C-alpha cells in the first residue's frame, strides 16, 4: 500500500488542510473585525441612552460590575434575523445586554416590529443613525463589549451564542 493510499496518511493530510483553513478563517475574520469594527471617539463620554420603555441607560454604570454587550441591529438587516434571537435568549438568560436599533423606523414602528418578533431586550432607537455615526458603526450586526465604560471588544456579522458568551467571559478577566 502506498503512502498516499494509507488511510492514516490521508486523515493526517486532511487534518493539516483543515487546520490551515481554520487558521486562515481566524486571520480573515479578525482582519475584517479590525477594519469594520466600531470605535468610540477618544475622550468622548458615554452617552445616556433613552430606551424603548422610556427609561435611561447609563452605559458607564451598566458596564461597571460585568461586561455589557451592546448589539447594533436593524429591522432591515438580513443577517440580524439570525443573530437577534440569539441576543434575545442571552438577555433572557440574565446576560448584561443592551441593543441599538439602527434606522428601523420611528418608536411606534420599532415597538410593533419588536412585539411581532417577541423581542423584549432593552433597546435604544437610533432612528436617524446619529449614535451609529458617532461610534463609527458601519455594519449591522455589530457587537461592542464595554467593561468599566471602555470598549474591550468588538465584532461584526453573525456570531453564535457561545461566541458571544466567550467574548463576555474573556472581557470579565
């Protein structure tokens, strides 16, 4: 039996190729996150955000005891259809989550849309996109993780529940 026909050799070769592919994917997604990732302007204080229920969210206070996940989404975003239920479940499980709906209609339209999808997580309506422009959010979905009022992590695009949980766990150290 030649070495190329040996099943062990074949599995080893496929394993190496899979590891190279995984490494390439990690490098590519990291580069994309760095390129597209939102950033807070240096020295800019965190704003107080008015939520859909009329309450005010103090981002500095919310991120003091444990990392805060800020999720930028939009009602018109195709990928958000897959990530939003994950974020809702994370919030229902007690996660420290706040969301920002980007250009998703006026308050009443957003409220009706969220109710029809069973979304109850705390949401700020960025109707005109002013907050997104200030934080340089150019892609939905986008995730920011704040710890003690500072951005300690960002990612864009689809993310799994475990991916978000691991990012929050990493930020808590």
